[in-house]
C-alpha cells in the first residue's frame, strides 16, 4: 500500500487541506457514507483517516484513528506516524486535491498579483477548479507552522 495516499472522513477537512498543501494525495468529500468511504479507501488504496473508532475497525488495515483534536496536533500525529516528508513545491490543489500544473505560454494568464506575474515560473494552476497558487507571504506562515510542530523542511 502506498503510504502517501489518504482519504479523510468528514471530521477531518482541515487536516485534508493541510496534507494537500504539503503535497500528499488526500481525498476529502463531505457527505460520503461510511460504506462509500470504506469502498473508496479499498479500491483506491488509500488510508482512511478517521475520528470514528468504529469506522476505523471496519476499515481494518486500511484505517487509521486520528487521536489528536487540534489541527496542529493532528498534522504532527500524521506526519510522524506515517513518516511523511512534506514537500512545499505546490504539487496538489488544496481545494480539490487535483495535481497542479505550471501554465504554459498558450494558457490564458491566470489571475495573480503583478509581482507574482513578473516571476511567472512560480505560478501553478489547478486544471480542475481553475484557481491559481503561488508561494506568497502565507508560505512563511506554513513553514513556521511546520517548525512549531518540530518539522523542518529541506528546501
Ligand atoms: Zn483545484
């Protein structure tokens, strides 16, 4: 099983978003039934991250019970438990988990502030939802957050 693929239950939306920011393939669809979550975990070889111990038991070796309550603690728990190495190369859309791409010359210019457009190479777009991403000022906050949970990024 590929350790780096996840599916998160409806309690763990924030965690899913953070795992995507750190480049981990994490599916998160609100309003999936337990049966649907279990089926997707099995068929797509994903680890089911859940706050529900009953659901975790049903998922057997596919399930992982998230014990922490706050997002910082949850992130720390998952990164340590699965020995994950975060990647800050912006590879995955935080909103829809779709792999991001670097726009090429023929693509319409994505929306971004002028200073970002000047260094066009840093821009990534999501082919699924059309949003534009770039490592902006919030990037320092992300690095600070990782450092605050004792996770250092190799850049
Ligand atoms: Zn997207």
